[in-house]
C-alpha cells in the first residue's frame, strides 16, 4: 500500500485546488492510477479540467497544464474560446445539459431587418459545453436568475453565436458525443412548414373526383312535368313524376 492524493469532496470543473480539498488515502501499489500523486502540496494551485467525485484520485490527466491561469481560463484549449449565452429551461434541453456534453445551436430570427418573417436554422454544430450555471438579471426592476450555458467555440463561431444571441432566440439540441458528423440544412420558415404539411396529405386519384362529380349531379332532384287535359269546357292539370311513379 502507498498514499495517493484524492479529492476530499466533489469538485466542479475548473476548481483551483486548495489544501483542504485534498486528502491522502491508502492505495494498493499494484492498482495505483497512472499519474497519481503521493503528496498534497504539489497539487495546491492546480486546476481540475473535469468534474471529480469524492474519493477520485487526482491524476495528471485530470489537471490543466501548469501556468495556464486560474478557473475556467486554465481549461480552455489553445485556439478556442469560452462564450456564455443565456437560455431558458426549455432551450437548455430541460436541464439535461451538463459540462462535457455536445450540442447544436439553433437560431430563430429574421434573416434581414426588412423581413418580418422569422426563420429557424442550425448555426453551430457539435459544440462542447464547458459550464452550466445561472446569472442575475433585472426584470421589472427585480433581480431574477437566468440559466446560462458556456460553450467552447472558435473565434469565427463566437461571432456567429454573438449575432444569433443578439438578434434572435437560441435553442440547444443535445447530440451524441460519438456523432461528429455535420448536417447541412436550409432552415425553415412558418410558410414553408405549413406547405410541407399540405404536401404530405394524400391526393385522391382523378377517377375518384369524376365519380364524386357524377354522384353530385345525380343527387340533384328533377322537377316534375305538368300536363294540361281539356275536356269540353273543363280543364285539369296532372303531374308526371320523373322517378318512374304513376300520374
């Protein structure tokens, strides 16, 4: 057995390690994790790059590189940026989005300022979530908590995300981490959405329309014919029924 440094309690992503967060436990030498530490002091000030559970070994692969800064800045890979956007309970996939998940971002907005009609389109795909939290905003002069999601994006993607969040509404769709493929879609507007529904309705064949027209004509009642009979100075009228009945 030998001593191994583990998390004393649950540690969120981007936590800067302090002495009170670390404890040493006995660990079988034959099962010692690769990159484990036997002392707590070298770990103080390091940043965890993933969330850890209580009792999980503090190994090098779970830590951000030294000198990378503190907090979330330490876990951002080179060439990428962390950007936070506001969401609501529905657009945040009902609270099921967690750090490490991958999402697509759908923006619903008017394409141009002179067009009133809105359009929904996937503007970003396969974006990694690095943090989920809340921030305080003012609504009717009262502070309220609004859910926010921090996404890991490239500089170009950050521009698209900023524009979409400013001029439209954002919706997140969760995707599998083993599905890296991209899908190109033209987006959809309300008229197009209803046009698709109309096109999906089955169209009756031509002979069906003809049969219905013939049945409608046959159903129109015909007027009875009237015959005037003169006998000397007397005259009378009698109706001849068109449906085959008697006089």
